[in-house]
């Protein structure tokens, strides 16, 4: 099990490799702040896929918090 914190967003993640009846997968857990509880974000086929999910989540959060992005969305909504 790996617990990491994103330097970009400050969100916390747990990457849990699991084996269920000879099928290997990875459960990705997420929370916004240290005092929050973890919730299941998704399952992936590998640790690499879980890391890519974290990167995509950070990218989404960083772009949606950008004032220029918010102004663009409001303009075309």
C-alpha cells in the first residue's frame, strides 16, 4: 500500500494493490484534506494506471480552479 500527497493540489491518495481470486487490480482511494475520510475514487489495472489517474485528477482540479478557465466556462454557458 502506498499513501501519497499531491504537491499540486494537496489531496491525499492511497494506492492499494489487491489480489482477488487470482485477479490483480489496484484500488485508488482519495481525500481532499488530512482530516477527511478516504473514499474510493476508482479501480485500475496497475499502479501506473493509478498514478496516471492522480495526475489527471490534479490536472482537472488545477484547470477548473484557474480564473481564466472559469471566465471561459461562464462566457460559453
